[in-house]
C-alpha cells in the first residue's frame, strides 16, 4: 500500500454502501479527503447531504460537504425510458411502512455541521482548476455532478489524478437486465464522463461482487472490532442484508433485522474505492474501449465494451477481479482506528 498521502474528493449518493466507502476513505492514512459532494441517486440529494454530514461527524473530521445536482441531466424528461428497459421497480411494505433498499437516514447526529453554500459542481470546477497537484475523485453515485463539471470546464479532466467510478456491469446489470443503477440513473452523464479523457478506473458489478460480498460471519467479525465505526458499519450491513432479503427473496418472512445465516450482500461502493487506498485489492484490471448507451431503448444505461481490437484507443481501466480477503481485511483495519 502506498504511503503517499493524496488529496481526494468523494462524490456520492450516500446510502448504505456509500457510507461504508466514505468511512473507509476518511479513515485511510494515505488519503486526505478535502471535500464530499452529494448527488441524487440512492436517495435525494438532501438526504445524501445529511448522511455525509453525519459520517464526517462520526469520525470527528473537518471535511466540507456540498450539495449537488438533484436530478439526472435529461432522463427524467422522458418517463417512457423506464418502461423500455425492464427496470426493477419492486415496492414492498412492512407493517404498513415502505421498505427502501437504502435508508433515508443513517441515524447518526450531524454534530451541528451544515452544508456549504457553494454548489458541488462549482466546487469541483474551482478546486480542480486551482490544484497544483492532481486530485483523485471517487464517484460512487450517478455521475451527474462530474459530467456537469466536465461540461463547464473540460480542462479539469487533466487535473484529476484517477477518477474511481462505481458503475456499469461487464456482462449483467441490476437496475435493468444490462444496466447498473448508477449508470441507468443518469446514462447521459456516464456517457459524457467516459469520453472526457480523464484517467478512469471503473469498478463494475462483477468486480465488486468478487471483492466485497459480505456474509453474516463477515459482519460479526466487523462488529467484534468494537470501535464506534465498526459497530455502526456492522449494524448498517445487517439492516441492509435484511432489506435485500425482504425485497427480493421469495417467501422471506423474518422480522427486522433478523438475518438469515445463509444470506449475503455486496457492498459495491466499498469495492470500487478500495483500490484507491490499496491498489493490490484489484487483481485483474484491463484497459478497455467502453461507452454507455443512452438511446432510451432496452439497453439504456448499459456499459458497452468493444473487445474487437479495432482502431479505437482504450478510454478506461476496468476491474474484472479482486482479492476478497485483502479487500475485507483492509476495511477491518480501517474500522479499527475509531
């Protein structure tokens, strides 16, 4: 693991897996998080802001939090797009209350911290343009903020050290049969960012599942660490496991938050940012020619990889496989700090 401390901005739609990723980056010795920009996606941008403020408070750090774009660039203008894609739209209740895959609130105090007045996109443009050294960016939500910043100031692509992206699927999707949620939620933004010329490292569904699929035993090992962050993350993943089972497992009827011993869930955003802390967590990285479909049809939001080897130059590096043990041990070592 590199000992060089690097400046980083986190861009996120902070639900469950985002929260784990944010905490990991905040606690990493070789990362200096200089700002957190919030975006729509798992939650509203307002909910994401409050969750980010509470995470900064949990670790006792002074990191500014910015509010960004509340909606996608254009997809909301065409409601028919969702009807074209076999989009996952499951909705269930428990005792009359809606069960959402991501909790609107992480249940943590903000400690009086408040959101910055400057818009997230303006902050990204200003900070990157003024930077004397490259700044890494971890983008683990829809790419709306990043795409808007790159549209306002294309030159900032050269100021980004590495843009770590959680998005896309190599062979499968989750929000649709071929579309991963972050890319589906703003396909135009993803298409824009992938062609920006920035140095991209993409953590797709399959790579993330290889490195960060958590079992009940994994959760118990995290909780046994005993620190405040470890107890919080353990409980957070437990609740996430229950919601995943309740929403998608046929016949599941265990009460909240009782976890089936055989269940598991992927903490996607943690897997996508782990290589930013320890590059050796990613064991198979391939440079690819890739694009994002934003035609509004069945493949809307799909990351398309062109492996034909023609004249196009690769525009992104994609994580195909990860070292699961190293990835999980890295998180445990970070959560042991506070």
